[in-house]
């Protein structure tokens, strides 16, 4: 299956390699199970995805949603905010699927982790390289709250020089010291100007406080 000039079957091997790296990073009891091929998602604000089951001590404890982002793709929708509810700066405005940048409620999510998996350009893979915007509402305006992964300049440098990147996990939603809630609501957006580069990122949400993934994800902090 292809999307534009990209053959989705090319994504499987680098994804498998990236997942093995995260298994080594986290814990020997933590691993990813078999997953299906990427499928196009024309009804969503991003390009394609697959879902990877997550195991701990051989028991399934969650799903890693792996999303293929082209420049301009996002994860927002109109579930929390409708068109007209928020002021959207020009740099986040899109004629098609404008809700791609509308922050979504994370009610019921204890914590959520972002896994930069790889970027790809002209079939060249940059393992663990990613740079995405985390968008939030502030006083009725959509703002870029932070960058997930590499800053724009470092990301461009990696793409130009091929400098190795180490795997890391960042929290997009959670609670600090049981009081301060962050990343709720939010949307993810590929806003870096990198023509021809796709990003593949994983998002792991945990809803049950007793889930062992909570401890794993919260070790990385906000």
C-alpha cells in the first residue's frame, strides 16, 4: 500500500527495529507483540497508522498507537472544541480538516507517553528522530506549549548529518505530585518545515492507575 510516493510496507522494518530499542531501554519484562501493517487513515487528521500490543510479563497491558505524520498532520478533532470555540493562529490554520489542531480532552487518561520512533526521507531512515508540536488551549487560543522530541534546529541537523539519536519517552499527559495536571487537553501537530520527511511516532495511553505501564511512563517525568 502506498501514500503518494511512500510505500507503507517500507515502514515495518524500521518500526520493528525501533521497538526493540525501547524494549532494551525500559525493562526486560516489557515488550511489544506482533502488529499489523500500516493502513491509510483518510478519515483522520493524519496519514496512516498501526496498533502495537504492549506486554508486561507476557500479559497484554496496553496498545501503542503508531501514527505516520506528514508535514501538517495532527491528532486533533472536534470532540472537545468545535470550530469557532478557539482562536487558531495562522500557522496552525488549514483549509482541509482544520480541527487537526484542536486540542482533545484526555479525561480518564492517567498518563500518556510519546515514543519518537523514526523519520524517513527518500527511503533513508533516521531512527528515534522526531520533532512534533504539543498544542494546548490558553485563554481561548491554540498555542504551542512545547516541542516533543528534538528541537527544530537539532532535528534538521540530524536529517542533514545523520547523527545518531537515542530512544527516549516523553509524557504528554499526566499529573505532577498528584496535584498539577498537564497535557489535558492537547493535540499533536507536525509543524516543522521538512519537505519530503515523514515522522512515525507512538503514543501509549494508560487509564488504570494500577497498570504497570504507569510506573514505567512516569519515570520519565513531565
